[in-house]
C-alpha cells in the first residue's frame, strides 16, 4: 500500500512539474511569412510563456517588437500580447550586431493547458503559423519539387500558345497587338502568405494607356495571367512587396517556377530590391529569361541622386554620371565575356544600361527643379543647365524599337517629352483667345453690376502675375494662389449659368484652338529638337508625339477638325504601327455611336466594387482611389476638404474613398481619416484593390471614377481638377 501511494504521489509531482515548465526546442511550424524571425525555443510555465525569437537581419540595422506583438492560441483564437522582453525593451529600436543575428526572449501571459499550437505575429500580420507545442522541427522539409499534376498543367498551358518561337526583332512582327500568357507555380506557397494575387503593371507606352493585369494564385500555388501587349517587354510582376523580373512577348507563353524561400530571403534583405535567384523558366522564351537573370548589371542609386542634386552643378553631375555610365558598360562587357547568351538577351542588357543612365540624367534636372523652389538659398540650385547638358541623348539609338523592351523606357520617354528645352512650348498656349472675355460679357454685354466681391476677385486676378513675381517666399506664393482659387471658385459658382451661355456664344468658334496649339507646339518642338538637341526626328520622338494625342483629342470636340489634324499629324510619323495606334485612339475617342455610361462587366472585380457602392445607391459617386504614401493623393484630399464640407448634405452625390491595407497601414490611415473628416472610406485587402486597378485600368494613383445613380460608370478617368464645373452637371439632374 505504501509503495502504491509513493508511486501516485510521484506521478502527481511529475505531472505538476511537467505543466509547471515545458520546453520545446526548434518547434515545428506550418508556414511563415517572415524571413527575419524564427522561434528557436518555447518555454511554457504555469504563469507565463516565453519565446526565444532568433532574428537574422542586416548588420547595423534595427528591429523592434511593438506592443501588438502576440501569440494566438489555435483552439480559442485568443491573442496574448507581449508583456516584456528579457534582453531588450518593447517599442525600442534594437540594432543588429556585425554578425547580423540576435536572439530575443519575449514574455507572454500563460497559455491555456489545452493549447497544442500557436500563431505568432505583430499587429495585423501573422508571421509564423501553426507553431507546434509538442514537436520539434523536422530537418529537410524544404520543397524542391513540384507535384506531377502541376507540371502537367504547366505543360498543357505552354502547348496552347499561338507561337512557339521568339519573335525576330528585325521583322514587322516586333509590333503586334496580342495577349501573352504567364503561368507558373510557387513551391511552398500557402494561402496564408498574405496575398492570393499578384499584379503586372502592364501599359501601352506608345499611347499612355494602362492595363494593370491581376495574376490569379490558386490554393495549390499555381498562378496564371493574360497580359495585353503590343511589343516584347522586359518587365516586372509583383507578389506582395516583391518585384520579380521577367521577359515576355505578344502571342507567346512563359512559365515560371518560384520558391517561397526566395520570398523569405527578400523579406530579410528588404533594404534593396532583391533579385529572385531560384527561378525555373519554361516555354520558347526560357533561354532569354535565364540569360537576363544570369547577368548582373550595375544600377543607379537614388540616394546618390538626391545628394548630388543639392551639391553638384549640372556640368559636374553630368561628368560624374557619364563616367558611371561608361563603368556600367565596361562591367557588362566583362560579365558577357566568355558567356554564350542569346542575342536577344545581350541586346536587351546593353539597352538597359543606356536607358537607365539616360533616365538618371533626366531625373537630376527634374529633381533640382523641385528643390530649387523649396530651397531658394542654395547657390548650386541656381546654376542653370546649358543646352549641351542634353547631348548625352546622342549616345542612344533613338530609331531602335528595341529600346521599348527595357524596364525603364516609360520613365525615359516621360522625361524626354517633358524635358526643359521643350518647356517654351507653353508660352504659346494662349495664342488663340475668344473675341470677348467672360468679364466683358458679364459687365459690358449683359450690363450686370459688379459687386464688391467681384471687384476684389478681378483686381486680384489682374495683378496675380505681378504679385507672384514679387513674392519672396513659397509661403507667400501659396497664400496668393489659395486666395485666388477661393475667390475664383465663388465668382464662377455665382455666374455659372452665364458662363454656360458665354461658352456657347464665344468659345465654340475657338473650339479648335486646341488643335491649332497642338500643331504649333509640335512645330516648335521640331525646331528645338534640331536646333538645341541637335537630333533628327526618330522613332522615340515620334512616340512622344503619339503619346500626346489622348490629351489633344479630349480637348477638341469637333470630330471633322480632329480628323483633318490627325491626317496631317500622321504625315510626320514614319512607323506604320505608330500611325495605326494613332488611328485607334481617334476611333476610340470619336466612335460612330456616341459614348454612354456603361455597366460594370461581370466578374470578381465588379462584385467587389458593387459591394462597396451598394449603400450609396441612388446617388452620383465620385470614387477616389488613394494611398497614404501617395503625395498627390494626400494633396488632393486636403485640397477638397472644403468641397466635402460644402456638399456634405447635398443629397445628390457622395465622395467615396478606397485604399488598401498595403497602400495605407492602419495606424496612419486611421489618423489621416480623422484629420480630414473623411466619410465613406473603405480600406480593403490588397488582393481586392488589385482587382479594382484592373477593372478601371489604372496603374498610378490618385485615380478618380464617376458613377451614376444607377450604378453605371459615367467616366472611368474623371478629371478631379474640374470638379466644381463638372459636378454641376449632375447635381441639378433629377434622374440619371
């Protein structure tokens, strides 16, 4: 009997001690989204739970555990937040040593006795899922193969391609409006990765049209997308915060096998845009992609640019950058030496170096124009760049369509078309003017009596140019512009009906002045190109001309006059595909059947959008797609704060604001919404936001969409800068 009692007591004590302190070394887990943190030890006690978090990060950079760091019981779902850190402090920046790794002991409240596994995370993000409280990590679990069913699916998709060979760069087929097909698989992917879609920011760089394309990721890790294209492109796809390079052509299919381990490495090396290394390509473009991935190239550094703008004169920066450009070319030659790579990849790599460095030289001028306005005391910023600064353009083969393949061509063409030497064109913008000004129409023809407010505004308007030139600070100029804008809004709101009559009487005869300006401006630019740039018209210049057409068409209402203008315009376009794109833009802007509001197409994107606007049914909606890190977005929302107050209870329309969890972190989003008194705000998942990008075809933000009372799309690219004028059309309407 005594022996039995001793055994029972021993078992009770053992059970108590087991519960009082349980240690799991290197616990197994189901999935993780962090490349920085791993759990190397768990210690479970009766009154607390300790996690040893082993961090591998960049030397001399800091990490921080905030108050929202938690463990979550898999059974109850209850979150237990960190109480303290034994070898650190909560919410304190802790710098990594030279080795780049450290272990921190985080103390949490006690877990329930029934807990079998936990999740570990911070704020809105779960970092490690399914951490076992019973078993250790099994070595060798990395997935290096793909399931047979996935391999079979990829082969079948590649077999469907229209064309099985790469395009001949010298053939007319280089330009070809068609769809490319991208398929692939992410080894080790889990639906809990934080994203179930990717996106390709596709665009037609010839015409300024955006075609963002969602990449659908299936639960088993397969992904697919159909990409609208008109020429080969070396670009990027994005999954989460990761940018992954690839090359594709119209009418062809490409497969990519990725590895989740690369995503974790990219997270750990987050101070740079990490180049994914474990990629297997398939299809007729595989060899070109493999070659592009295998040859590293030197990249320009924005930090260097930002510093140089304020410290180097244009001549000194140019000399430094041309030297760097030459070094990049020399490095590329060393990398290519002895390698037997495809001629396509070699040509693309050489062009990448040229286009990136040329864009960097343009960016210097653009940045210093901004800083010259902000910092009027910096003498370096007062030194003008002479016209010879731009002679680097002679280094580029401006008639070579292969430049369009490069990743930075859209930046390059944008900087070129708005280069400072061309800016004189805006001085001829107002050559054409109506026979009578609006002021003369109101107070002479209609014989209306000026109020004191009218006199105040007109006096300020007439003196504004002189006062702007005399203003010594940015604050003075901003205040003057604010006053002019506020008084101008009140003036035109007061005489809104008279302005409509004035336009019908005096502005219609000069309607085609925008076409005259377009013609005159290109004549001016032609002369600048030859006299100042010392260049002859070439493909790149013709692309800049075609890119201007959408704006020209939108400002000209007379279809016949535009037709005449375009026929003459196309005489100066040498490439037939560019001319055909110009014709397509014309036909879309001036269709045989007038444009009307349209229904949303069926699909997931439309379902997401309908759910958002459903509570506002029966009203005109101005939908603002924005993000907290987008400067123009923030400026626009602040600018229209008074308008939101003015029309708050109008009953005719609502402002709707849509952002994503990735575009706008919760804390900053909440603070800004409160600061700006925003109503009708929607912070949706990044996956859903990407579907809306595709639905309304916008790569950049802010982007505005006008929705009718019946839910139809009135304008999917609403000009918010014309808000006051445009909204009047809809407020007075009883039905839509």
